């Protein structure tokens, strides 16, 4: 059975800051962590909050920006 994942993010059209922030993350991330890095960068850049079943975001976002759901 595959791991449940859910990501909810509210964002704007401005991607320039996100791209710059994520380029720094790409050096530290690999494989399946790269899409998580892009999403975490969008959440952080726009001061939003992410809610997900994916606990990998715990290493990318502070508690104030991330809530882990339990199945």
C-alpha cells in the first residue's frame, strides 16, 4: 500500500523568490525530496501553512509552517 500524501498550499504568481530559495535547497536534496523542497519553499516564501500526511516536510519546514496529519 502506498503512503498517503496530501499537500495544501495557498500561493501567488510570484515564483522568482521561490526559485532562488529552492536552488539553495536543491544542493541538499535529491530524488523524491526535490518536489517537497519546491513546495516547502513556496509555503515558506509566502508565509503559508502546509498540512500533509508526509512527515518528510518536518525536516524542511518549522512547526509554525507545517502540520502532520495522522491516517
